[in-house]
C-alpha cells in the first residue's frame, strides 16, 4: 500500500493554506516530499512555475521551502545563535565561522518574532515552546517563500500561540505562502484562507475556509457523518477512590493539589501546556514521587515511590507519548498488554503463554482492536489501535484508578470516538478515571467534573453543568476570560 | 563560565599534582628527563585529539592502538626499503587514512555501531600484525630516529608538531564550519541532516581524520627509538579515551574542547610519575587508568544528575 | 538457518581437508577448548538483549582466575570453595558495572571499558605483572581435562548454565523485561518494569558466569594467570551477534547464541588443525592457524553487516506493507 497516491495541492503567495486529514491520511508524507526528505515516485512538483526534480533537503531550502516540525530538531549542545546560524548559512566545510555576525543576526530574528530568548543560551536549557520559537526564527531568517508548520500549536502556551498567529499573519502580509497543519479545526477556521483535505493519501478537495463549517470539514475528513461525538454521561458516582491532600513535588513544580476522585466518575484535568497536569500524573504513578502532602487510596493512606508500587496499589497511567512510553512498538501486542501485570499474571516470574494469549484475545475483542492477532507487533497497528493496546495494558492490571494522559492525541476521528465510548464504559463499570486533556471539546464532552490546573496548582473546579469552553479557558489562563477567544 | 568548568577543574587538579611533585619530588623537574617524559606522551596526545573528535561526533574508535601499530610497522618497512623520511611519513599517514576509511564506511554508510566495528577492526589489525611480524622487532635505518636530528632538536620537533596539531585542531573546532559540523552531528544527527549537513560524510571524515592522526602519532612514536615493536600501539586507545573523557568530552557527543583533552592527557601522564615517586609499583598502571576513566564518567554522571532537567 | 548451513559447510570443508575433524575425539576437543567463550557468550546474551554491552567479562576472567589461584595456593582454601568464591567475585564485579550503569545512567560501553582496564589491571597488580599459580589438586584439574559420561566434564557445567540462561531469557518475566528494556528502556519504565533492578541482574549474571569461566579455564590449563581470557570478550560478542542477537537490543535467542558459538568454535578449531594435515605445505598451514583471529574479526563484521542489512529490509517492508497509520476505511461502522 502507498502512503500517497495522487495528491493535487496548490499554494498561492500570501496565502495560509491549511492541510487537514486524519492521522495517516498522508499529511506527513506530503510534507516530507515537499521538503525533499522523501522522493515522490510519480507526478510533478512545481515551485514558482518551474518544475523541480530530485528534490533534496538542501535544494528545498535553496528554493525557499522551510518547515517547522512538531518536535523541534535543534542541536541541544549548541547555543541558540549557532543553531540559527547552522540552519541559515549553507557554508563550505572549510569556511570561517563568523561568530559576531551570527549572534547579531540571531538577536535580530528573535526580536522580529518577539521571543525573549538569549542568543547565547544553550538550546538544551530552553523549554519546548521556546525551542519551537527558535525554529520559527530559523524559518523567518531563511527568507522562505513557503513555510510549512506541522501542528505548531501542539506545545505552545496561549500567549505563545497568539504570538505565533501574529507571526503567521505577518508572513502572509509579506507574500509568503504558509502550509498550516493542525488537528484543531477552530484554529484552521480562524487562520486559514483555504483548506485542502487529504483522505487515504488522496486529496479530496480544496475549498475556501469561508464556505465550510466544522462539521462539513469533519465529514470531508472521514468521508462519513460522525453522529454524536461524545457519549453521554450516565449513572451516579460511588465511593471516593482517591483523595489527594496538598500533594506536591518540588522537582516537577507541582504543589498543594487537593482533590477527590470517585468510583464511576470521570474527572477531566484541563490546563495549558506546562500547567503541571502530566507532572501530577507522574507523581501519582511514582515516576517522580511526591515530597509533600498525602495520597489516600480507598481509605488507606499510602505513599508511592515507583511505578511498580503504584500498579500494586491499583493505579494505572496511560501516558501521553504513546510511541515512546505507551507501547513498545517492536513487541507483540500480547506482550505489550501483559507488560504491566507481570506479578499478577505470572506468579513466580514464570511466563504462562496460554493465559497471556487468552487475555490478549479478550482485549482485542473487547476493545475492538484491529490487529491481525495477539502476535502483531505494536508498531504495525494504527495510532488509535496502539492507544487501545496501551489502555488494555492498564486494564489488565485491574486498576481502581485510571489516569489517562491525552488519550486521543494524534488519533483519527473514528478511533477517537471509539476510545471515548470505552472510557465512558469503564467509568460505568465503576472505575475512577482521571483524564488529562488539552482538547477542550474532549474535556467538556467527557468529564463529570473538570479540575483546572495552572502553574503547578489546582486552581478551579468546574461542574459539568457550568462548564463551557470560555469558563475552562479563563480558569486555565487565570484571567476573566478577556484573552480567551 | 560554567561551560568550561570541567577544563578549570582538570587544570586545577593538574596544577595541584605538579605542585605536589614540586614539593616532594623536585627532581621531577630536571630539564632533560622532564622533556623526555613529555616527548614520550606526544603520540598519545595526537591520538587523543583524534579520539576527541570521534567522541564529539558521538562515535567511538577503539581500534586506534592497533591502527598506530600497523602504521608504525608499515612506515618502518617503508623506511627499511630506503624511502626518504618525508615519504615514510606520508606512507604512515596514508595507511592511517585507509584504515580510518574502512571504519568510516562501515559506521557511516553501512550503519553499524562504531563500538563493534572498531572492536572487530582492532582485532583484525592486531592479528594481521601477529601473522605478518610474528612479534619481531624491526630495526630502523639511520636517519629516521629523531628525524635525523640531534636528540634535543628531535624532541623539540616532536613536541612542537604535537602542540601545533592541538592548537590547529582546537582553532578549527571553534572557528571552521567543519568543526561546528562535528559538534552538530554529535549533538543531533537528525537535526544536522535537516540543516543540510550530511552526518554520514561528517562521520566518515572524522574517522578518516582519526586515521591520519593515528598515522602521524605512529611517526612521532617511531622516531623516538631505534627499533619498532609490532605491539607499540597496544593500550593507546584506553589512554586516549581516558584523556578525552577526563578532559570533559561528553561520551554522548556534542560537547567538549581540545583544551580539556590536552589538560586531561597531561594530568593522566603525570599520575604515574607521581605514583612511582610514592613507591607504587608500575604494574598498577592499568588499574589506575581504569579507575580514572570510571571516576571521570562518574563525575559526568553525578554532574548530569544535578543539572535540572 | 543460515548459521546451521555455515556449520554444515564448516564440517564438510574441514572434514574434506583431513579425516580427523569429525572424529569423536576432535569434536569433544572443539567443545572442551571453547567452553569458556561459550559461557561468556551465554552470559553476554541477556546484557545485549537489554541494549547494553559488557566489555569487561574477559578481564573479569583474569581477575577471578588470579583471585582463585591466590586463594588456593597462598591461603590453602579448598578449590571447590574457592571456585564458588571466584563466581562470587565475578558477581561483585558485575555488580559494580550494574551500579554505575543503572544508578548513574552511564553508558555501558564506557563503564565496561573502564572496568575492562580496571579488572585486568588489578589482576596484573595482584600478580605483580608476572606471577602465576599452578599448584592445584588433581581432583580439581579433572574438571578441565577428564570426561564424564563420554563428554568433557566442563561440558556438563556448560549445559547447565545454558539451560539456566535459556529458561531465564525465554521462560521468565525477566527475559521478557530484558527485551522490553532493550527496545525502549523508557517504555519499560512506564510499564512498571523495574528497569534498574533487571538490568543489574543481567550484568551481575554476566560477571558471575565470567567467574565460573575463569575457574573452568584454570582447571583446563592447570595454571592461573593475570592474562586469562584476554580478548575473550570480543569472541563472546562475535558469537552472540553471529547468533542473530541484535546489537541494538531487544531481539535474539539463546539458541542463536549457541549456534553462533558452535560455528565460531569449529572455525577456530578447523583452521588450527589444518596445520596437522599433510595435504598442505607448512607455510600455508601456519598461515591458516594465524588466520583464525583475523577471520574472527572479519566474520563479526560480516555478521553485523548482514544484521544491519536485514534490519533495513525489515523496516522498509514494515513501512511499505500496510502503511500502519492508514487502515482501509471501506467498511462502514
């Protein structure tokens, strides 16, 4: 099967052109072809009217194509100025490095995008969003005519996001064509001039944004109607499963978190990136143990110092980064599913293959995992199915509390609603669920209560009835909502 | 600047050691033996410069000792056949280029881990020498020892060539694009690729450069005695790696300076005279060297722990 | 599969060059002389599965051998008790590696390069660079030179260790976790696997088995010297990599390691024995004997290259096969 088959795409100067599609629709592959990282095996590519053959990354750069990737790809050991310099200056191996010029150029570029970053700082000391701003400075400095942004807002704070939108509008004004990739429809509707939807490696249409609504866009992406996006909440919550009393960990910058989570309840945890949500989850899971406050689980006061202990206590954590932490891609799905339950499933440390395969088959059926069998390696599954394997791993531990960190990030729309139904069902069966999410719609649609975090603290509780996008965003930003649009 | 804290620490330790020697063993500083000791460390210094570049580019080369032996034997065979000194030097460096290029091709283009590749080539060269020379010593013709100069002038030549190489390499690593490419590739190869730097070519180049320096180190070693042993490079890899690691070259690539390497080598080189002076027998050398490597990585590990992440 | 073929080819080649290669005496000789390397290869397998490497096992053999010889010769310790102690010292050395690697997160390569030098250096220092120990009771030397039930005595020890490592790697949760750690240490940590503890176990086992190998080597040679096991770490890594264990960690089997070891042992023995064969003149024969080390290096490179090549093929196939992110979307829900 091919990743791309017959894509037509056209970018005007001074246009923000959004590229939209489910995961695996071919967006990343298309970007790789445009930036020369992959070679197309058919069709042609024109830049400014001239056909380009055998595009390489350096040739793409000469043509004025710049790309800002999700994961900043900078040199952690080098200074900001040198990072920008290496990216912008194509030099021969034996030419002199002009440190002064490099530095002043970096200062100039960083000022132009309004980033307060020292040019002498080592990149490893910068935060993720700061690194992304450095990437943008590189793109700006390269005098690019075509700027590609691959989910640039994924790790930006609200303030940086505003900055980014301003930069994009400036670029458009300056006649630069911007290809903008995002899963967030509201961003696309607010920012883009036209949108091209990809589906199964093909372009299914390019339309001016003014002519489209959100649901039309979704329909274009999946090729079918998505009836109800979120399953309804039902039933009454039961006993308190988890209570936190002023929990904190100075190393991860979280402090004074007090909350209760009941059986059968989904508590959404909202907040901006860097608000301490994943950090809270890692404290509960024992990766960065708490140093202040207490944890009471099922009425028993406990301390958790390592993941193994958390698991033994009935706490499960489906991590944010699926491919790095959630699933071991090379190992069979069955092994992935039993990995967190070794002590329970394999007493005396002896593997029991029958029990393992039985359990895997059950989960594959139960969660609707599309896999060729228990032996299928995690990496051979689609993103949504990988996420289900990750969830299965944690259900196999028979947890009392399930912590989900961005459960549907990077998952396509169809799998997303399936995962939502699974979460809802688990809650109905009596599991206490703590769901961290940056997807506002997901938080609002799924949560019985919403805890909003800001600056490492839990700042506000919002009940299901009072919750709307405005109130959650306002709490997360710590304003009266003037900034939140 | 905290960036040079390692260099300052090593300089401090070296200063302290030299001070201790000055107080307790003033004859350590008698000019002639002092110069001789320094001269005998120069081949290791040149090799350490090479290995530092390799480690900065996030690779390792443990075949350099065997490379040096090979180059020395090839050079002495060339000298024995009557080639002039200049041609002998070029032969030695040429042999280094070929051996470095073999490592480079296997690591950069075939994509094999450098540790195993160079482990294998180390054995291959060692065995080749064993097979070829059967442990025989080779006598060198007249005019090779001390480059045909007097001993004092020869020693000056060896030391000045070596220091020139350190200074030139340190300058190039800081001020030439090539040097920054090496740091860049070692820091993040994927980012380097995106910045239009070819990590494979850079890695290959670093291994070839390592070969050149091994060839040169072989010559600098060769000229110091009237004959050559086929195992003259044994253990050099450990010495050079230890100097680089002690001097603050991060084993994970991307960080370190050649000044640190110079200081690290001088520190290590003076540990042994100090030990001898305090009556520790010489067969402790290898154990001490291992200990120093472990202490240096330990310091790195502890330092990394403290750094906020 | 390929390895089996290689072994068959070796047998045919060496057998055609002389009659005695396949004789029972020679076959048991092949194994008697390479048991130590086989043990190290077995011990190295879990370590490499975790994505690490242990370059210090050969030096650990030297140190254990010297300590063992010292205990028996200078302090009159019973050799069997001293043997157990030597295994214990090996485990301690492995523990030092494990401590530095897991607690301080240092790269295994440089840590074990350091202990490679340290252990050998200690062995040399203890023997003042030259001494050796050779007064061992006959009953102990029998371990290295006699047959039990038709097989060399040490082969029985080897088989027990092989069975133990096989069970560990393929039948316990430890083996499963070694793979998980090798593929992704962070991922294993997030799955609640005690990464530091299990990685340490691999290095401690490697050290202990190196100690055992030292005792067996001393029993065979009748002498304990500081240079015991020099270069064995390379042969062990070669056997493991030849056997298809990925040097990057995660995949590989104990049976693969065993096959890699057998093919390597036969190659060395076959080449060494060529000198006995009359059909070759003397220079060729001596060249062949000397060639075995060189060929080992080349064999390792070839095995690595093939490994990297098939890995490339596999990833390419996985990418091309069913673009994983893109399942067919034809069936309506």
